[in-house]
C-alpha cells in the first residue's frame, strides 16, 4: 500500500454521497478532551444538540434520540420501536436503500409489503394510496419511505405521500429516512406530517460516520410503548429524561456531540433556506454538465424525471465502459473521489455526491476532474459541460 501513502499536494475532493467532507469547524470542535459524565457542560451539550436537531428537521415537539450507530442502526431503531414481530409495514420501493431497510425489517421477523421498483422513477403516491386502501383490516402498521434513495439519486415527494396516507384514511405511522437528504433537500417533519424521522451523521450533517438519530412524535412514541416485542438498546422509551448515561444507554459519544453542535451552528449561521438553495444551485450546475456530456450518447442520467433529481447525489449511467474504471482514474489521477453503483446498479453507474460542505469551486473542480477522467478513457462526451455549468452558476 506504499503507493497510497504518498503526500498529494493540494486538496483531494470527496464527492461520495457519504461520508461527505467534514468542515474544519467540525473537526476542530471534535478535537477536544473527554469530560466526566457528571460535568454540567455535558448536559448543555446534549440540550444544544437536541434543540438544534429539532430545528434542522423542522419540529416543535418531536423528541430527538441520538444513537452511537450508523444509518442501519437508525433503521433498526424504527423497526424495533414501531413494529412488533409479525406486524406488516409498507416500504415503497426506491432502490437499494428501500430494499436494504426491507431486508433488515424481514430479518427481524416483521412483514414487508413492497410496491414494485420502477427504475428511474420516484415513489408514486397513488400506489401507496392503493395499497393502503386495500388494507381494510389495518394490517399495515407503518409506511417506511426513503426521501432520497442515494443509490439512484432520486428524491420522492414526502408531502404527497402523507396526502396519500390521509386520502386512504389509513392509520399507518409515517416514517421517513432522511439519511442523505437532511440539510440538503427541503424537509419539515411537522409541516409534512411525519411521525418518525430516521437519519445519520455522515451525509448532509457533515459529521464523521458513527451517529444515528431519530425524531419521534407522540403517536410514534405511543406505538413504542404499546409494542410487546423485546427491545433494549434501540428502545427510545428507555432514553427519556435528562440523565445523560441513560439517554444514550451508556456512555454518550462525546466528541460526536461536540461535532454535531458545531455542524448545527454552521447550518444555522448560513440559514436552512440558504443551505437548501445552495444545494439546489450546485446540483443545477452538475445537471447542466451531465446534460452536456450526455449529448454524445455514452452517458446519461439514471433519473427519468428531471423534477425528481436529487440535490444530494446524481447517478450517471455509462454505456460500454466500466464505471469503476472511471472512478479509479478520477480518484487516483484527478483527485476526485466518487461513488459506484449499489445492488442492481453495480457496474452500471457512477454517482457524483454534491451535498454537504461544498461551494462553486468545489463543484466546478469536481466536474473538471470527472470530465478529464472520462476523456482520458476515450469516452464520447459533449465538450461544453464546464461552460454550461459556469453559465448556470453565473445566472
Ligand atoms: C447511507 C444511507 C443509509 C445507511 O447509512 P449507513 O450509515 O451507511 O448505515 C440509509 N439510508 C440512506 C438513504 C442512505 O443514504
């Protein structure tokens, strides 16, 4: 591995859709000594994180629970609390991430009803409504929806799915995975009628991987209290109150909390609406570049619905070339790291992450590096991608 330990001058660009770039302010905030668990500074730190997370997910009353876990851990929090063994949940298919959540749910002896996966398309709220209308006995206890499926770069309409649940007059809890969309795409728990929000640290929140969270409304909390199935570490009803050690079912991840407080500060200083607008603007520049590249026929958007293109990540299909080879050249020769295809899309796409701590020169630099990698492989692409991305950013 000697070749990978050489120093590389300048910045290396991280354009995976998670883990994302960690801002210096967050790294600095984490570079601190541990404190003892009775130190009142710890209670302040936790309170700041909880209040900040309420603001970031857009809730007044939702209770925030933070876990030492990744996104899969946060998925399990939702499964273990709101579904008893044998209960059914509707998981509309969005791609690799809805399927991963479904498989984990089934592994825990819950039943999953899926809508058919339509590659390239977001969740169809009418299908959600139809499944719920057909469920006359109220067998389905919850709907688990992924806002942005990170494997496809497609964002579904979270408010429209709430309307579909209401139109079917179905009592299912509405649970939304915002792991790759929070602090990038507009989301508001209360306004969108979401009962339970599920997220992770290493994407829009700009933290290292390793912390998951949920935000729980009264109905979801009651569902957990009424749930007879065994649960312990994931059980948020054991984490209520103000005792730090109990809140975390053990020692809190101190430095992660220090980082979270700093990340929330950054989001609040910029303003959440400005954060959303920046993501829309930078994603728009990426879309312009891909439109230009695709004019020569070798690459294209995976997403078939322009309005459903994610502001966090774009999946790009490749004809006649191995996307993994593009990734390797982009990373090793041009210092731009991207992601590859997951599940059914392995070997078919590369994915450009454009969320988190990014600005105009980061995006333009990344696009230039990706273009250089594709040209060096002889891939046929339109050559006006950078000018079009620049024109879009000037406008
Ligand atoms: C990344 C991701 C997850 C899983 O998170 P891990 O931290 O990798 O376990 C779940 N859902 C979505 C939408 C994601 O993007």
